[in-house]
């Protein structure tokens, strides 16, 4: 791994979901003074495999996430990464179109059809 590859791995935007979970699990290991060997026993894997999960080299299964959450006595959502909107992202879709009037008509299904009356 080159220096630039290693430096780019520290960019939070470039981390995988498994790496983000591993960072949180590692933090909880530290805060709870627990070892990776203890985590491995809870997950039913070897200490080496638990270490690879924490580093994000092996994917976390849903059952792994629930087992880890139970081990740390936290809600499973505490282990999951949060999606952060990118700069310039607007959650509200824009309805205006350049040069168009603001007469917006709802699509089919919003009101009963009147054809054939």
C-alpha cells in the first residue's frame, strides 16, 4: 500500500460501511476495557477474524451487529454509520423548471378520474 493510498484511507468520506462499524466497535472496546478476544468469543469467530472485522477487512453480518450491540449493551443503531448529505444537497425536491409556469398538475392516482362521465 502506497502512502497516498494509506492517506486516502483516513479520509472519512472514503471509508466503507464495514470500516465505519469497525471504528465504532473499536471505540466501544476501548471504553468498555474489553478485548478483541472477548469480542471474538461473542461473535463466535477467532480473535484474528474479529480483528479483521474491526479493521473493516471482513464484512459485518446482521447477526454480528446484534451480537456486538448486546455485548456492549447499546442499541444496534449505535454501531451503524450515519449518512451525511453532501454539500449542496437539498432534501426538498425542486419543482420549478426554468422558463416554465408554476402550474403543477398532480399525476394519476391523486384524484378520481373524471373521464367517461
